[in-house]
C-alpha cells in the first residue's frame, strides 16, 4: 500500500523548511501503542446520519440511541471493545462536516481531534455520498493519526448502480478502506482485522495542495514552535481558515502568545488573494474531485431512490402539512392517546392494580398497628398504591406507546423533512428548522430536549427554544394522559390544542422581537426515506422505556413520600389553602390544587392526578379543559428546571419560571371566563 500521494499538481513533500521536513518524516513512522493502561483509543468521526452510532453499537455491544436526524449526539459517547489483542476505548463523536466547526456538535468533535484524546481515527461515510464526504477525509489525513475509512451503506450504493473502486481508493489515499453495511454487520470482521493491525500502521501522509495553499500551509507550519497533541499540518490548515479553536491553542502554546504565528498567517492569507477558508475549501474540493474521477463511477442515468418522491412530498407545505396532520391524528391521538392512555391503561389499572395488586399490598401491610406508618406504603398517598400505580399503570403504557411511535418516525427519516417543512414558520418566532429537533424531543421528555438545545447555533435560539419547551410542549406521558382524558370531548380537545399552539406562537413571536440577534441559518442532512426496521425500532423503544422507567420510578416514590409527609404534618392542607384562591379563579374545585403541586414535581405525575380526578367525576367539561390547558402550560418540573439552570444559568431559568407561572394561570382564567360566557 502506498503512503505517498500525488493528488494535486505538486508532490507531497513540498516543504522547504527543516521543521516541516522533520514533521513530514515523522509522519511515516509507525504509530506507537498508547502507554496509558495499554488501551487503544479509537474515535468514530463522520457526518450525521452515516451510521457512526450503529457501528459503535456493533463494536462495543452497548446501545446508544441511533437517530435519523442530526443533533442527538451532544457529547462524546464512550464504550469498550476488544480489537484483536487490544483493549480499545471507542469514542462516538457528534456528527461533523468539517474540522472547522459551525455548530456545537462540530466543536466537540474538533476538541476530540485537536486535543489528541484518540490514537486512531475511523472516518465513517455514507458510501453513496462519498463525493460529499471525501474533502473531510482529506482534512483528517492532516491530523497525524492512523486513519481508517469506512464506506458504510454499501447496499444503498449498489441499489443505485454506483461503483467505488476500493483498491484504487486505498492506494490513492494510503489508508485502509473498509466497505460495510453496519446495520447488518457486514464488513465487521474486516474492520476488526484492520483495527487490530492499526498500531503498526504508518501515519498517513497529508495531501499536497496546489494554487498556493500548500505553500501557505508550509509557511504557517514553520512558524509553530511549541509541541501540540495534533499535527502542525492540521493546525496550519485551520489557522489559514480562521478557526478560533486552533487560534486559542496557538495563543496558549506558543512562547510569544502566538503573535509571530498570527503575523505569518496574515501574510500568507494576503498572499492567497482571498479569504483562506474559501481558498482552502475550493482547493480541497478540487483535489477530491480529481481523485473521484478515478475511483467513483455512476451510471449515465441516475436511479431514483426509493422513497425520494415521498420525501419531497413530506417537505413541501402543500402536501407535507396534510400528511403531518394525518401523522398527528393517527400516531398521537389514536395510538398514543386512545390506545396507549386509554385501552392499555384501562387494561393494566383496573384488572391488575385495582383488583389484584393494590388489595394485595393493603392486606400485606394491614398488620402494621400505626395508621400513619401504614399510610406511607398503602392508602391515598402510599408509595405502593399511589407511586407505583401511577408509574406502572398510567405512565408506562403511555410512554411506551409514544416511544414506539417516535422510533418508527425516527427510523424512517421523517424528522429532517419535518424540519424543512416548519423552517419558514419557525423563523417567525426566531427559530430555524433545526430547532424542530429539541421541540420534537420535548414531546418525549422536556428535560432531555432542554439539554439538546445546546446544539442550536446561536444563544438567542437556545434561549427561545428553552422557554418554549418549558411553556407549551407537554412530555409524552402528560400528552398521552390528556389526550385520553379529552378524547371523548372533541371540542375540548380542539380548544386545548389551539390554546397551546396559540400560546406557543404568540410568546415565541414576542420573545423573538425582544431578544436581540438574528435567526440562525438552516441546513440539514437529508437521509433517504426508509422502511423502519422492526428490530431497530424495538431496540430503541425498549431502551428508551427502560431509561424512562428507571428515572421516573424513584421520583414517583419520592413524590409519594413527600405527599405522605405533608399530609401527616398538616402542611398539605396549608399548601392547598394557599392554592385554593388561585384554582378558584380558574373555576376549579379545591382538589385540583394537589395536581399542580404534583405537576411541579413531575409533569406526568400531575397528569396522572388529573386522570384520577376525571375518573372520580369531579370535573365538568369546562373545568377539565381549563385544568388540562393550565397544567400543560404550568411551570416546568423540577428535573427540567434544574436542566434549564445548567444550560441557561440561574438568572435566565428563574426569569422563565417567574414568567410562566402567572402566564399559565392567566391563560386558564381567561379560558374559563370565555368558555362560560359562550355557554359551554
């Protein structure tokens, strides 16, 4: 296998300086095995939606949520694998398109590469989109680490009659190239063989660029005096492109704070006659195009991808909006609301809990002579008869049906089309289509969605999306329970939905006008539309249900203990007394004050309390509608509020809390007066 490239109109070793020559010579030395605990560190790098997480799962046997949209891998995920004789640590990095970051995800990936935390790079690409990914491969060649190129989704490449000459690509790049279909495990044995030998592999040579780019890189590289965990070639390339991350490292590492390097970069940039970032990108693309002419062949008439027409329909307002409403009706209302929160909850709660489990617990603890102690376990606020019943009989069926519905849409590739569909509407409230990711995730769990807002490009967009998540996006359990409660009242369901949508749009519009800044630009990778794979969907659903249940059960038990303690000490009546004037202003009975207390602790716990009140027949249709709207708009639960503090800071999170509380009750009071006035 050759390690010398001649992809541009110059040879590789163009440097005329001693320092650059020494670095180039060092590039060809075999990479030594990591000394720290003898563990090999392998970083999976690549664009979003190319199968990095699937490959991670195959290598480590550990499940990570695999999404058909960018934005889920916020931080680097780690796992362990045995690769030949090596005990390896595998790092699944967030999706990135280049070494120069444009998003928070790409910045995290750049940190992994520039800080030298990995010994081997595995660049995972979508084989059919090799022309788009190859410039990134050329960038990774500059990092001074052994590199393996994985051509994933080879089955889709073949279905389009595209051909990649893998041996020729290996020879031209000077690195191993592994064709794969990761989701089926095809090519895993080949990859294991390559990775087991990677320690003895020579570090690949970087590409030599023409049109003055190579000379400019040489000049900057020669000015670097300090030692860095990444190659000086990669740093010189990033400095010419004006990358802040590289500049910070130079300022911290160079003896003079990087002043001399900055001067050389300015001179080299002026010599190029244009911005370094564009000149470098154009030259890298030119080199990649020359290589592709030799190794990548496509038929004269390109085949249409399966589902391509459907994908276009989903992204166009004329057809996409009716399809979206159909999906919401069938998926959310019928499947999650009617089936999950209705049929499944009725099957589990009545025949199982009310008839068997709760009576068993009451009999079991009947021997405890102290009624107050017995009430901790069974009774109105007992951990077993209330906490476990809420978690298992009411919340888990709803969450499970929602996660199944969510996983089917996710695996099909629908969410990126949804982002395109809503981009124009979102821009009116200061968001871009990219914000559809945390907003949709909010219907699963608002706490998780608040964390994912960090992937948005601007601080303004992150603040706006956090506010709207806390205000008007119900989590899956709350959504499912409310849909089930209102399913028998079509008008009430419509009022609830319009109230949420109206509040979302009005507060979003006003907030966007008050917060300074511009709306971020929007671009997103569109994966092909696929039939969801049942195995993949079920694994995702099970994993999310397991995560949710393990998180929610302890909190439900803790909430039951708190209610028991408040009831025992008489404080619950005090709290209810404080809230009684507020709920009275909403036209609600005093008993509803408890559900707002529960809703602050956990949104889904509050929804379960509303379910109980409805079952007891304590609410008429107007009260039910007002309670559902107010509870949905009510303050974020404790877990979400703490995540808001972590992501946005105490001041911003507290300000949102203080805004949402009166707003929720104000909307509820207005709705109560309006509905009574029209004679509901």
